[in-house]
């Protein structure tokens, strides 16, 4: 990495609130000497100089490794004075400095002197600004969470390396997999050798395995993945990599958040670390559901922490965080280097020097499972993590005077009080319904929800893509809920289950065996619609038959709590052992079986169907009644004639 990239990352750490004066204080440095290589670093030296100028707690010296002594005059020199940078040979009594801080990636040493080189400094800054402090504050906000940090495995030279690993170290590097995918895309049918050959994958399989999903950044800074539905190995659902073998019933969740190792780059979705771990949890009947929240191939710590702080965690959940630069003496840390050190019985586990294959993921899952068992992570044991440092209190203002200080945000008594206040807030609910047509099942859900909230909004899907027109569906709902004083019926508009937000809903018959992403629709509802009306709970009926609607419910279950919105799913109303559905009503309507329809819908719906949808069935029913009436009249006439004849 060139020095300019180092400086860019260090500047980002400055923005995050960690700078060189604080670095010196944290490391007990009182008399630092900063060394730059040449005048190209002067602009960055100026920024560092100004940090100390404002802080006034430590006065550093600055030197150049080469060139003549320089005095840099800036336009604001009347206010701030000159920054004088001397050649290092002109620095008198260098032993008077207790530390040398290098702003160059050149390696050098001085006897009996603490030397901080640029790459080490960057790692330290990233650990503090991007990792340790944010993680400690996250733990303080969420009591009862158990968190582990890990680094990602990199293949390193070792006397026990296999021949395949030695070859990777000689020839490959971190970009091998990308070059392989590029070769496959350009090949004209010839076999391309890959590190996946011993798994029996074809070149087309490898091409799909090495596809990177698009990373989309939301307005709030968090990210989600956009997958390729035609890729059988990828499987992105609800904006994240799908984890196989997930149970429907569970007590807590285990989240994996980080970059490509956790995502499972180069590995099928059902052979990732998360899927292997979920399988182990199921075998041992441990009530945990594993969620893969990692982003593919991202080294931006911002992405990781934006996503971390959106997780709907609760007490008892476990969070694994994978950070490239992080070493955490104050937090549980797993060094994966020791996990992958030979000898072991897993065969070849690396795909290149920085990515592992599915055997490596299986090996890591076993090691993590053992770690969780040995450290009682599955028990109701509280982990006492250290308190995070207070935010910097500039200009002498005590931290307790800051409204947003940790003293306020992390006060447990305050959190308990806030929870009591939440319990007293007005419950405002919502249901989104298509009602194609309105059934007793719909009414049961409304009755249940209306009895549990102060106000209930029914959003009727406005998109005219159903058998019954929107205007008719809206009237049927309004007529059927008139008895509930706290229920209001509203058109859904173009932002709730519409062609814009969830087009797959209107093509459900063809998508029953496909993973459908409805996260955009749920996100818009949670972020834009719900806050506008103060909605804090959404209701839905269970969906045992329609996989598209069932996936939509799962989306709500995962996404809504992130925005402080509860999700309530209730069992569907049944008739003769089957759930009542609008689909059944439509099937009976085709054959004119109003006797069965009458048992599945309210009277208002039945009257509407008879009035508007009973031809020719209604004509047939009229004819049956007419013929029956004639038969009864003829029978009566016959009886009368028999009696008259008997009297004679």
C-alpha cells in the first residue's frame, strides 16, 4: 500500500474521532518525533500538526528523512504560525524524544527508542476507531449479548504446508480466484484447472461459485446484497446470504457479520460456515438460528458497523464479528491462524492465500461450535465486558453534561425506565390485505388485531392485478369491518405490495419454487409508511400453502424489529380441516357452488358474489327452483284428484 492510501485511511479514523494526540496519550508518549519521508507528505503532516495545535496537551517535533530543511508557510500562518520541518540530521538530541512516529512506510530503527511504523499505526487506529470502541458501546447498549471477534485466515508459510499450499504461496496470491473466473469467462470450451477440481465442480460451477453479489448501500449507510436468482450456489434472500437447515422454532440467534469469509465467497450457500454450524446446532438440539449478515468482499469497516447496529438483537443472542485489522485485548478473540495450522485431517482447505473452500468452512464451524460449548455461550451466563471509554469531551466540558454522552445513552436504569414507558405507548397496528375476495379468514385476523390495538389500519392492495377489481375489494373490506370502531381502511397506494415494490406478489403461481426477495417492500413500509402513521405492530396470518406469502412473512419477521416495529403472526382460520383462503372461494365460484362459499365468506361478500358473479350459475339455480315449484304443484293436483275419485 502506498503512503497516500495509508493517509486516506488515517484521515478516515480522524473523522471517526481518533487522532494522534489521543494516540500519544493512550500509549504514554509525551515527547513524540514525527518523521515524514519527503515533501509529498507535507499536507498530511500539516493536519497532524493542527491536531496537536488544537489539543495543546502535547508538543511534537517534525522531521524529514531527506531533502533540505523546509519551512512551510500556509495562508493562515498569522493565526496558527509556521510549521517547521527539519531534516532528521538537524534534529538535536534525538534521545530526548520518548517515541519516533513514522509517517512513512520505510523500515528503520534507532537504538533504545520506541518506534511506531506506519502500517502498525494504521492497524492500531483502525482497531480503536472502527472496532474496539464501537463494539464496546454496542455491548453496553444491548445487555445480555455475547460477542466474539475473529480475524480471517490467511495462508502463511509454514514447515507443515502441503504441496498445494506451497504452490499457492509461490504463484497465487489473493487475486487467484478472480483471475480464474476471468479465464473461464473467456474460454472457448477447454477445461480450466481450478483449486476446486478435487470437489468435482465443472468450470461453469466454479464460475457461479465465484460470482460476487452486488452490494447496495441504503440511505442510512447500511448495506444489503442483491443476488442472481439464476445462480444455484449463491441464494440471496432478504438481502443476505441464505443459511441452510434453519429451524422455524428457536430461542435465540447467532449472527455472523463481517466480510468475504463469513459470506462464504467461493462456497455454495449450503456449505458455508453458517450452514455447517446450523447443522451442528440442530443435531445437538440447541435452540439457535444462525443468520449470515456478512457482506461479500468488503473491507469497509463502516459497512460492518452500520449493519451491526441494525441487527434486531435480544438478550441471549451471540454475535461473531470479523474485522480485518482488529486485535482486541478487551474482548473474546479467535485467531483462526491456529485453527488452520497443520497437521489436520481436512485435506486442502484453501482456495487461494486469502479464501477457504467448503472444507475450510466445515472445519471452522466445528472449531466455533467447540468454542461456544467450552465457554458456556449456550448457558445463561453473563459475560462482563469492560465498559467502553467515554466519548471525547472537548473544550473542558465534563462528559456528564453531554446529552448524548455514554453516561446517558448506556445508563441501565434509564433503559429499564424507557422499556416501562414503551409498554404504556399506544399500540397502532396495520394489516396489508389483497382480499381477492374478502373471507372469514380475513375477518378473523382483523378481529384478533383490532382487539389488541388502539387503532388498526387495513391497507387494501390497490394494484389492479387480481381477479376482483380494487374498487370492489375495497368496498367488501369496508362493509365487513364497519362493526369495528377502531379500524380504518386505506388504499395501499403504489408503495405497499405493488409492481414497484414487490412485483412477484402478482405472479405467485409461477414463483412457488423460487426464492423471492420482498425486502424492498418491507423496508419501505418500515422506514417510510409506519412512522408516518405511528404504526408499531403489524399483523399477518400464517401461510402454510403459498410459499411466496410465507417468504414475505419471514421478511417482516426479520426486518420490522430493526425499525422498532413488532410483528405478530397468527394461525389461519380453518373450515373442515383446511385453511380458509380466497383461492378456495374463487375455485368454488367457477362452478357456482354458493353453498360452500357461504361457509367461507361474510354475508356482505356472499351477497356481492351472488349479485355479480352468479351467471350462468344463478340462472341454473333459478331454473331448478322453477321446475321444483311446478313439480310440487302437479303433486298437489294429483293428490286432490285421487281424493275426489275415492269419494265417488
